[in-house]
C-alpha cells in the first residue's frame, strides 16, 4: 500500500492475560532498517485495530513522511465476563485505554498497561505476524 505494508500482529499479552491483536503500517524505507517515528492511533468505542487501518487513509501520509502507524485493538476480546457484552459503551470494545480497578474487570481490562508497556515498547520484529 503506497509502497509500504499493513501488517497485523497477534501476541500473548501479559497485561490483559489474553491474546491481543494490533495493526501497523510500515513504510517501505523501514525495510532498509531506517529508524522512524511512530504514531499510535487509539480508536474509539466499538472499534478494532482494523477501523483506522482500513478507513483512515493515513498510509499515504505515513509513506511520504516515513512514519510508522500503529493501531491497537480497543479492549481484550473473547473473555465473556458477566455483563461484558451488555452495552456498546462498557466492556467488549470499550477499554478506554485505562486500567480497570474493580473486579471482574481489573484482571483483564488493563489497557493502559497494555499500550504503555507492551505495544509501545516492543519492536515490531518481536511480534507474531498474522498476515
């Protein structure tokens, strides 16, 4: 796409204790080892990592300016906690990028730790690529 690649990564998350997925647009110049700044896009309610990657059209800008774009999912998936799917604005798809403080949410809804300590600190090369 515009010379670069959109790559989807899946990895086991220590923070949320479940597999997590995020997408990244990597400009062509990164293949040669060029270091680049990274923009992390934190999508809103009910989104996944695909919303920004598929709809924003930011890849052209990223390619022209040698910027990596990273779009994490908005919450843990597949936990099926009591009440998790009852409302679009609370639970599945609505992690708010904060750490929950009350059970049963506090164990897995640790999205601040996930973004700050896992997605932003580990090089893309250390992730399992899905496609």
